C-alpha cells in the first residue's frame, strides 16, 4: 500500500489548503483522504484519541492513502508539520520524499492565525498582543518563537536533500497561481498543461462563527467526513453559522507593525539562506 512522496508542511495560514486542493485536482496526484491528518503533529491537543504515529505507527498512516490508484504523486498537508521534529524524523525516511513549505510575511500570517483561532475555531479569546506574548515593548512565548522559521527549515533539511525541498511564496500563490503551479509541476515531474485553464479557488479563509458549540461539533465531524461530502455540506454549514469578523483596530495595527519591525532581520536572513530553494 503506497505512502506519500510529497508533504506540504505549512506553517498555518499560508494557503496550504488551497495548494492541497489545486494539486489534488491534478490527475497525476492523489491527496490523502483527509488533508490535515495531524498524524505526526507533536503539539496538537487533537493527538488523542485521533490516529497518530505514536499510537498507530505506519499502518495507521497508510489508511489515508487507500484511495490512491497508482498516481505518481501521493501527498498530505498538515499545517504545523514544519515545527514537528517527529514529522521531519519519520517522514524524512520515506523513499524519494519531496517537501514543500509555504512562506508568508510574518506579521500578516500571525495576525491571520490569531483571527482564525479567535473568531473561527474559538480556541483563543484574548487579544493579538496576548496571542503573541507582546508586553508593549517585546515579544515572548511559543507563538513568537514560531515566527522565526529558519531553525525549523534547517531541521527539515537534516532529513530531506535540498534537491527534494522547495519553498513557495504565499504572494506568488495569490498573484500568479498558474505560473506557480506550473513550476511546482516541473518540480514534481507531472504535466504542467493541466493548469492552463484551471480555476484557482481560495480555501480556508478566516471568518467568524456565530455558535462555538455547533462549530466544535462540526470540527469533530469534519475530521471523519470524506472530502467529497465536505464539499457538499460545507456551504450549507457556513450559511447557518458564519459571521463577519471585526475590522482590524488601531492597536492591532500598531502590534502588527511592531512584530514586522522585530522580524525584519530574521526574514531577510531566511531569504538569504534559503532563497535558492524558492520555486
């Protein structure tokens, strides 16, 4: 039974859902039965009782690819894998594995992640400053540590050869999806012509939720629902339980600017170190 030879490893709020769906539509690509398996995700509170490597091993992971029928590319995408040493250690042992990371401006990404957890999943109820551990002068805490991606990319490159590792720009996904996907097809050695007339629909955009209890139930059901049923059910669910989120406040603008200034050097160093790996 096949295992994946392509991993899309996040981080969160960089467009991995859209990228997964665009690739999964290609006839030479088979996506996992669940886009976000979290199977090797060390920090997820969802790790148990859901299937995971520590509990279910490789046999449990193979079950996500039983629908694959010989396609040359088999893939999975779980936001947060970029931070997971377990994911890098274990997935890096798969033969000829290729990995793709999607990068986005840090301040924009972290604010989008904050809004997602504040208004959509309802996993966080505080301010943007509290989310990032910002005291008005500096930042601290796990979320801030996740802003600097360079150590995590180095961690993955210890397990995957550079020729099998690529970085994608979120801005390229937004501004030139066709050109990006053709370059990605070249990297994966699959037909680029498929994307000549492809409709590039965006997925997993952040919005508010009216009833958090209904949404928590929906999240549980979502993880055990096949993707084709998700496509049918999701629009009706959003109609019932979706609401707009508040506009960004002046204080949040200042906090984003502070984070952007703080990360300026780290982002420049990341581009200098890994610019040659960008598609």
